[in-house]
C-alpha cells in the first residue's frame, strides 16, 4: 500500500510530499522546494529509502532543492515536462529574487510527457501534462489510493496563477476539466499550497471551475 506525508517547505509553505510503499519503504519525494534538512529528518524518522525525486513544475518553491538533494543522495530527477525548461533556467535568479537559499538549475534524468507513468516499488502512478500555470506542469495520479499530487494546477477553492511569464488561463482550465476531473469525484488531491480537497467538491463549489 502507498502512504504519503505532506510537509510544507520554504517561505511559501509549499506542500512537499513523501510517498512510500509501506512494505518495502521505497520512497519518492514530490517537489523538494527547500528545507532539505526537515525533509531528510522525516525520511530518517520514517525509515524510508528515498529513491527518486518527482517534480510537478520548476517554480522556485517546488524545485529549488532539487539539484542539491539529487547530488547529495545520488537520486534521479523525474519530471517535469520539457515545457518547463524556461523555469529551470531561471531557478538561480528566482531563488535570489525571492530570498531563497542559493539554488542551481538541474537536468532531469527523465522528462515526463502526458500519459507517461512513474513507478515506485510495485506501484504505478499516471502522469498527466497540465499546462497553464507553467507550460511544463505535470501531475501524478495514483488510482490505487485515489490521490493526485497536482502542484499549482488546482487548490481548494482556487486555481493556479496564470499571470507569470508563459502562463495561459485557457490551457489551465482545459487541463483541469479534461485531465483532472476524469480522475473521479472521490479522488483526493494534494495541492501545492493549502489543504487537500476532492475533485468532486471543487467541481461543485470552486469559483473558477465549479460547474464545469
Ligand atoms: Zn508554481
Ligand atoms: Zn507553488
């Protein structure tokens, strides 16, 4: 069975998640934006074997710790989609301008495309490309535990910003409606910031995409 723990990191309180198999304790970390000591402390306390880094998108609060973590532990970097090369190239400058610790760009071990899968032990998660907040944003969906790690695509009661360079509001709405809603009303999503919700609840009450 897959388990997960969400740990807010960075001054932006970004929801970094550890996902693991409770038998083998093989683990992946989604969006290590920073506070690596906090993350590694949790990994040690849980007794996990951290094997992979999965990235939803390359904004600084989600990806600034990636290069350092990959180098320190020798981990592969999976994702995001190549559309986010623009943001990877700007990681160092973004970290500086937002007052984050120094960050460096990284080269993903594996870029992700729509309908790819990622595996953790014997578990498979589906990858969907959900552009709009950033051009190369991906989400990770586990049908097995009915959870989706959606980064900054959708929040409880809100949606991702599209006023950054290369943001696109129409793309974002299309991604939510065409690629997230089919995961099912009872699927719980873990957004990049703030509390969890379900797709069903957002379909009813989210002021940006309710009724779609
Ligand atoms: Zn973002
Ligand atoms: Zn964010």
